C-alpha cells in the first residue's frame, strides 16, 4: 500500500527542498538541499522590496525516450520555490552583501546582519477641522 504522505511529498517540490535557517552573530545562513542541480539551475533573489529571500529552481524530468519501465520514482522533479521573510536585522544593500554558493548538492546563502533602524517618535499633524 502506498503511503499517502510520501505521495504528497513527491508531488510537492517545496516539501522536497528542505532548508535550514541559522542565525549567527554576523549573519543569517540558509542551507538548502539541491542535489543534482548546478548553480545555473538555481536562482537566489530578493523580492517584495528586499524583505523576502526567494530560492527557486527546477529539477528536470527524465525523458522516457527509450520506453523503459520505471519501478520506483522517489526523487522530486519539477520546479521548486522557497520564500523566507527576512527580519529587520539584515543588511540587504540591494543584494550586494549577500553571498550564495552551491557545493556538493547544497545551496548556501549568507545574508549579513546590520543595525536595526530605530524609528524615532514623530508627531503627525492631523488635517481637517
């Protein structure tokens, strides 16, 4: 009998792209499993005004041109997308300070920390009568 949860994982690439998020004194570090992919197959972006880190890519489907019969398919195929809302203590600098690398099937993204900007108290003038 097929495990329904395993079936869901195989259909949902986001569940098959596990990502760890660690905060150190200097940075936020994201580590994702992207086995079988090269750096050209993965995209790292800042979106939503630079407040969201987006990791995406695509694991190609195997062409079954030789008519082979598959007995088991467990590796995820297709597109994946992971999004992480960054905290206020990151320094995105338009992406300039962020470092990303792929090595041995692991994507590592390092987002440096910066000072949290404190909003000074400011009185807003009310218009009208």
